[in-house]
C-alpha cells in the first residue's frame, strides 16, 4: 500500500488493547491520571501504528531487555469472531467488526504468532469473494438470461443480499466495485459485438 493510501492510514489508526510492561514517567494522562507515571500492567487501547512501535522497541541490548508493551488481538479478531468465520464466513458482517478487517489482520499476523488466523482469513476471503462476484454480476441488471427473473435482477438490493453487501469490509467493497464494473463492461462489449 502507498504511504498516502487512506485505507492504510485508517487501518493504522485502529485501536488495539495493549499492556504496558514498564512504568513510564509523565504518561499517566493516557490512563486518566495526569502528572502521574503510567504504571506497569496498565491496559490501554493504542492505535496500531503506536502499539507496533512500542512492541518492537525494547529497553536495551541485554538479554533481560523488555518491550514497552505487549498486546492482545483486538475485538474484531477475537476468538468469537474467528469461530464464527470458521462456521460460515458469509454470515459474519465484517464491516461491523472493523471497516478494515483484512488490513488489520495482516498487521496483527506480522506482529504475532497466530497461525490459525491466517488460515481462517484466507478461507473467509475466498468464500466471500465468490459471493461478492455473484452479487456484483447481478446488481443493476447484468444478468444474462433474457426474459427471466434474472434479467435486470437487483440481487443485493433488498433481503439477504442487501445485508451481505452492507457488511462488506473495504477490500471487499473494492472487489465488488471492480467485479461489477467488469461485468457491466463485458455486457456492453457483448452488445456491441452483436450489433455488428
């Protein structure tokens, strides 16, 4: 992603739960205690970019060096969400968890040892991508069966389709737009070929 990519900036601003491992002077205001040191063991939600820097940095070069913070997975990637994704990825509205869930998850996988998370998210993306492609082909009348209910179908506008589309995360929304534009351009091309 580009340095100026708004989705990347918004992903880096997602808050993740962190636990400070050291007492840090003059940072008590982060825990609503201005003028006090931030005590070791304090749990604070920090933006991903800051948590990443503090987790990687340590106090010195010796073997006893500690990192400033440890972190847990954010609620968007909690065990409950992962279990729901394992059960049926299409039933989980990812946008309700985080608008930039895949970006957040890739950052968290880089920082943690969560192997299962990568497998679950890969399966989720593949499963949902096929559903997104189906919705994108049908929205706005790009169905290919003339004279049937499929012609001019607005699958995704009303009912379960609308709920599914509303729950798309930002990467999925981009995929939907590209698939929809591709289906529309393909239909226009076929119509132009038939006119010749």
